[in-house]
């Protein structure tokens, strides 16, 4: 009604209103103890046809396209922010959870769906496949500001970034088995290995190409480098999808490669992608909220079915899947319990729930409504208690210290130098020493030191302290020497000297 009255102006105003609503929801989500995705979805429901009636939206294919585009951006931003040194230590466990874990969750949930809903076994397992994977958007957003131990956070983020191929493969496989009786299950298995293997390979290739392009192409404006990075994310996904491999896996791997490379305008790229990922997340969940009809989602029969399936998914299927996937890995019992509880569902199951509708499967609308309810239940129950559960299990890490400042004066593309940001910790060998006592490379200069909220002007007698953010202008040729110096760990004699100085 609103759009019909105001036309294009109304659409522009409404888009601004939705973004503002999402930003306000994100601001208050932590204070309310709720994941931001719940509030974004609520905004969509409120302004939808069953709410205030401002927008009537039921275009499933459009919602699917918006969801896929948003997930590409969110996965890319998550991969950029992930340190390879952290992921490497949990790579095997994450892959196990992303494959065997998703399969076990889907099958166990499917059994409960068969008994709760009046459906066939194939339809029940289709439902299980749709809700079988954790969601990158939900996990990244929920863990971003929470002080979960690095090992747990890395495991969950890597799992959510790599488990979509398994969920998508299972979903498409069961849709094909339902709609085409001549399809053979065994003939579809090689397709999974193709999707995973080629998706991984393309991610590595495009990640390397993206890093080289960003560093070597001399663009007229520094603001174009973040756009170039996003372009590579979209090209990576589309190329992988065209040859029937996993576009989501390719995007995440490419982002890992790019994010762990030395980049021109590194901080501009990171900040731009963080902003656009928030925008994508807000719009995606609001659109998914619009696509739902609360009167149908919260119908008594759907609530009963949704609660029953959510109970099995949260308290039975996910824990069993986690323990099976990590039985031979080095995880303590309490760590497995936390991984079981932190298996958040979000946008991916809702987007996948549109696939059966597009395929014309009978009862797909009911599936969508119940899956939507299951996602809300997971977000509300698990998402709002992650910090509490982590604290009770003794898995809270140190407070995250994210810099809200950056200095980027010159670029590799414009000059043969770059501005390096480095945060010290108590294990760094340079901590406790004055600047004139440190043997910096000849063409390296300390531009600034940020200590807490204070800017410290660097002089020869300025002492480096743990937690300082150092901003160092360095020649490209001496960049490796500088990083070697900065990353050097404290040795035994240095420990004694540091204690003596104190």
C-alpha cells in the first residue's frame, strides 16, 4: 500500500527506513541479550502483510537471489577477518563437522520429522538436510563481539564457512530424488566430491589472483580497492557455480587467502567489507522476515511441530553429530558440549527452504513455515545463551581488543612502502624495551603508538608496552624483516632482563 502511493520515492524512503531500523536493532541486540538476526527478522515481520501491511512480499525467487548475494558478502567478510594461523589448528575438526556432522544432523533430524509430520522418508530427510548446517551469518554475527576462546570460535566459524556445500548437496539431492524417480542416489555421490574439490581449488586460485590484482593494479582512487575485492568475491562464486561446484566454499577460501595476504589499502578493504556485510545481513534477514507470514509461521500446528523438531535438533541431533565428528580429535568433553550448543541456524536454512518451493514440491510452503520457526527457536534459545554457556563451561577467552582506529597514509600501489599495524602482547620480545633499544630495519619508522584510548607520540625513550598498537611506515623491501622482528617471541635471557628492569 505504501509503495503504491509513493512509487519510486516511497521505495527509496522505505529502503532508508529499513536500514535505520536494522542499525537500531543491531545497537540494542546486545543489550537485550538477543542475536541481531532475530530483531532484523522481526522488523520484516512487523512491516509485512501480516503486520502493519506496509509491504506485501511473496516473491520466493527474488528472496532466494537476495539471500545468496548477501551470503556471498557475509562469507567473504568473515573469511577476510579470519587468521589462517588460527584456522589451521582446527581445520580437520571443522571439515569433519562440516561434512560428517551435517550428514549426521540431517539424518537424525529427518527421523524426527518423519514421526512428527505426515511426510515420506525422502521428504523427512529433505527437511533434515535443509536445517542440517550451521549458518555463517548467524555464527559470525553472534561470535564477533563475544569473548569466546579462540579455539572454539575458530572451529565454529570455519565449520559454518565450509558446511554449506554439504547442506546444499543433500538438499538438491533429495529434491532430485523426490521429483525424478529415475535418479540414482549412488550416481549423485561423485557430484559432492566435485563440488568440494573444485570449490576449494577455485577458492585458492581466485584468492591468489585477487591478492595479486589488488596489489599490482594502480587504481586512481583508494576507494576502488574494496570494490575490486568484492568483485572478486562475486566472480569466484559465479565461476564456481557455473561449473556446478560449491560457490560458497570457493568464496570463503578465496577470502581466507586474500585476508591473510599483505594488501594495498588493507584496512580500507576490511572496513568497507565489514560495513557492506552488515548492510547485507540487515537487508537479507528483513527480506526473509517479509517473505514469512506470521499468521502461518505461528499457527498452532506449526508451533507444535517446530518445537518438537527444534528439541530434537538442539538437544539430540546436533550433540550426537558433534561427538561423532570429534570422537578422534583433541577436544575436551566441555568443549564438545559447547560446540553442540553453539550450532546456530539462520539464513542458510531459510534460503534453502525456498528451493523445494521453487521446485514445486507438494507441502513445501508448510516446510518453509516450520523451518522458519525452527530457525527462530535456535536463534532465541542458543544465540542468546552462548556467552552464558561458554562462561559456565570455562570457555570464555580474554576480552577482544578491536582497534577503532587505523592509519593508511601511503600504499604499495603508489609508493614502495606501506603502513603496518601491529598489536603487541606480553610474549613479544620488543615489549619492555625503549624504541632506541630496538634494532628496527633502516627504512622503518614508528609513525604512532595507540595505547588504550590514548595516542602516544613516539620518541627514542618511549617504552613499548603489551597491548600497544604500533603503526610503522616501512619500505616494501624491508617489510619481511620488520615482521620477523615484531613477531619474535621473548626468550629466557630476555625474560630475566625484563624482570630485572621491573
